[in-house]
């Protein structure tokens, strides 16, 4: 079972919400923080992070459950369906 990478980088309320999400969501959060920390910080600052994480979680779970591709690994399924591994850019500007 994976834990949230560097949890102190998240505001307490957001950290708690992520902690109540699925393992897939935590894996995504960790991947995003390790690979694109500034983008994650921007999404947190604009308030878009949790929505982006939920959308990505929903898409990745849907792909993982796709029965016709059971012979592929999770990342191969994601690649096959064109899922992005990185977080979206924040659409709002921070002040």
C-alpha cells in the first residue's frame, strides 16, 4: 500500500482528502509530485488540483478495468488509450 509522497507539500485539508481516495489516486498524486512538482504546486495554488486528480483517477481506473486489454500492464493500457502521465497545466493564474 502506497503512502503520499512528501505529504507536507500539500495543504492539510487537501492532504486529508487525497488520503481518503483510492490507491490509484495516491499513485497518480505521487507520480505527479515526483515528475512535475511545479505544475502540482500551481494546481494547488489555483484550487484545481483535486478536480484534476479526480478526473485522472476516473480515467485510469476505467482503463485498468477494460477487459479486452487484460494482457497489458497498467501503463501499457494507459498508453494504448492515450492517457497522459503528467498533470494538466493550471488554467488559472496565481496572484
